[in-house]
């Protein structure tokens, strides 16, 4: 962040303070700034970096439509934009975010994912979030998220060819960012938050995102990823291996410039070629562990 970012965020919070009261110290993330009101009633999100206006609109549409799937979400209270800032204010839902620091937390997270995917991918004809339908192939949609640097690597032609299988799979509504902290358990509900990556595509994208985040976070916490993880959530799903390989590349592509050179070619292509649950976890864990040893940021 620079001084201009700090001033911009400060001015916006000063303006919103007149409506929502004081805010706690903002939390700066790579692609957003978050602040909770001091009375814990609202949460401010300022979208930064990658396509802020699009992320704001995707989140608005998902928050409005998720209840039609029976998915509890926080209410969107207000949103807006200036020449340089895009932001939303949500109801702050009190509760405990999901966690992976013990087996009980891991089991609860998997149960939450299964329930969310069952409701979100229920096939009731709600294929697109409002304004998010696309007329290009699924493989093109995922490929365009990678940089030219990633698409110039020696393993890319094989991975790109395998990703074409996604073009024959139906597209549905997706959350787009499945992480433990995006499930908030209150006394009476289990809320799903942070829908800014909501999109449309094959269901396997959400399952691959879940497996990637879970295995990565376990390894970076010094824990082993259980082999049965894929079988419990997404095992046997068509194209899961190649989608996981793409997800690993996307993660690495957004880290240090040299991290792409650390991706092990043989293990990456082996991951892309399998859908066997135990092999999926073994290959995925091997790649992430190797990246962690070389200092790739989580």
C-alpha cells in the first residue's frame, strides 16, 4: 500500500462513519480492505487490485440470489463507488469462522462444503448469477485467468489440452472461493460469506478450489492432508485432477515471479492425468509441500 491508498481508504471510512458509526482499524489484504464497525453491526469491504467493480457486482448478485438456494448470507446494506474506490457494506454476522487446526474443525469444514455444494449445485435451472452468463468455452474462461508467463511454461500445452474436457461439462452457479473462514457458524445459522469470486462454470471448479485451499492450508500449518479428503468431497468427479492442476498454477502465478519455475513438471502433469482420490491428494500435497520448502508465500 502507498500513502495514496491510505488517504483514500481514510477518506471513505470518514464518510461512511457518518452513517454507520466508527470503525475499527482496517485490515489490509492483497485484494481488499476490510473494517468492522466498533459496535460490530456492519462490515465494510473495499475492493482493490483485480477487477474491483466486477467483484463488487458479482458479490451483490450472489448475496441477492443465494437465499433462493437456501443458503444463509449476510445482508448487503449499501454499496458504492468513487472515481478510484469500489466498496460494499454488509451486515456483520456474529459467529465463529471455520478452522482447520484440529480434526473436529476439518470435519466440520468438509460437512459445510458438502452442504453448500448440495444447495448451490442443486440443478434447479438457476445456471447463472444475474449478469454473469458467458458465451465462451469453459476452458477459455479458466485459461484467461493465467498470465502469459504461465501459459509459456513447458507443461502448459498438455495442461491446456486436458482442460478442454471442461467444455463438455454443464455450467452452474459457483461460489468461487471455498475457504474455512468463509463459513461463519452462529447460534442459529451457518452463514456463507465473501462471494466476490462468484461465477459460473462446471461444479468441479468449486470442488477443486475446496481441495486446493484445504491441502495448502494444512501443509502450511505443518499438518498432513488426509488421503480420504477427495473421496469425501468431489472424489471421482470428472476432470477433478486437471482442474486441481490448473488451480495450483493459478496460485503460483499470483505469487513471486520466480515461483512458476519451481512447479515440478512431472508431478503437475501426473496430477492433471488422474481422478483417483488418493492419488489426487498425494500429488497435490507433494507439489504444495515442495513449493512451501522453497518459500512460496501461502
